[in-house]
C-alpha cells in the first residue's frame, strides 16, 4: 500500500506550492524569473511570498555549513529531570550554535543539532555548559559522519510543476561535505557581516548586504556565489509544519550493519516522509527526521518502509512533543518567529 504524502494542507493552494518549490530549488530566485516560469505576474509571486511569510508559514534563512570550515555537526540527545525538560529546551533554543531543538515524547529528553564553529565553543557546549546544567542527567553526542542528500527537499512539490518548468528552474544546490575541499574555508569580517543578515533574511537585497559589508553589490553577489559553491553557505526554508497537515514529527535512531549503511541511507533519502538522514557515531549508527500526518501514518512508515529494508537490526522511534526551534527561527504555537 502506498503511503500518502505529508504536507498537503489546504493552507497552501496549488500556486503557493509551486512558488514554494521554486524557492526550495533556488531560495534567492528573482520573483520576475519565477513568475515567468510559472506564467503569472511578478506582483502575484511577490504578494504570495509576503503573505506566507507574514502569516508565519515559512521563513528563508542563509545557514552556515560548518563542515567546509573544518568542524563537525553533532546531534545531541540530552536527558533531563522531567520537571526541568521544558525550561531546558527553551534555554537551548536561545543558543545560536544549536538548531532543531525539540522536546521528545518521553517528556524528559531534548534533542538538538550543534553546529559550533570553533573547537573551543564545541568543547564548552559538550563538556561544560550542557553537562553542567542542573537539570541535565545525561548527554549523548552523535557526530554526523555522512549526510545523505535527499532526492528532493521537503515538502516535495516538484510534482506540481511541468517538466518544462522544472527544467527552467534547474537543479538545486547540494550541501557539500568537507571531502570535496582541499582546505577549510576562511571567513572574513565582511563575510560574517553578510552571513549575519542572511541568517535573518535569506532574500535580503544585495544593496542591504553591500551596505553592511562595505562592498559593491556585484562583489557581494560574487562572494555569495563563492560561498555557495564551497558549501559554506546554503539556504534553508523553515515551515510551520502544523499548518501544512503535519501532526507528527519524529526522529528515528537505527542500528544498521556497517555493510548496509550506504544502501539504507540512500533508500531513506527517497521517502517523502524523511526530511533528513545521516550516518552517525554513537550507540546508534543512523538517524533520520520524519514528518507524518498522524500516528497511524508513522506506524505504516515503520512497518512498511523500514520493515522492507535489509540491514536494520534495531529501531527506536521518538516523536517530538514540541519543536522549539528550527534552523534559525523559534516556533510559537505553530508559527515561525525570528530569533532575537
């Protein structure tokens, strides 16, 4: 039996979904170009985008991939006293190095992703700050060894466009691993100024970025292209998932036989419910993030999708009770609000 696609809320009509897919492929695509591809007016595309952003449905942010900078990504499972877990999640969500902060279904465990950009800050987080918090009882840190690129980024709306429109949009830009670079990328103060603005608004105009860096707009565009090509900069779309028909978010933790890691990761990356999958160090060897319509959909995913894959020896499913922070924004009653 085929599993239904998540993300089918009536909040977004067909044109909204086509606009979203265009932004997933190219977050900074000019509205005029996207309008021409979709055969609507530039004003319509701009108005629809502003409406989705103002209603707290989506936000575009420029993110730093720490791997080309010579650092690792870590997925953290932090066990807490039951009475302190909510406050702990709120506090972790305010730390700039941490993203995807969620309170898991146990009620006493917080999961988050650490992207510390220096070894000193990594050690401060993992060895001092988090373990030293009174309500923390255990910290398990999984280093991401390999990120499996999805065959299509969520919410997977490419089916809403024609083959000609998809060709006009072109391929998306994958996030690079450090292995493709000869040496870690060094960031200048001007880079940092540009990246700070892009973190708050991934579509900030070149004129604004030029004013912040002291560069000309063409130089800003060239440097942005260089950082994108190196993989240091990528653009993320945060969604208010509850408004898109998603009622269950979950992480799965898998023990996979070493010889089967690549095949299992590649298979998971094709499933519409999967928004992230990676091979990791630690007591489990793979983790994936899921979005599902409801618990019944999650059950079918576990039994039909995972059950059909060879090489998985153990599965732990941890639904999220509440998501406090996505890539760069806080979540408030299903709405997106910028981190201040």
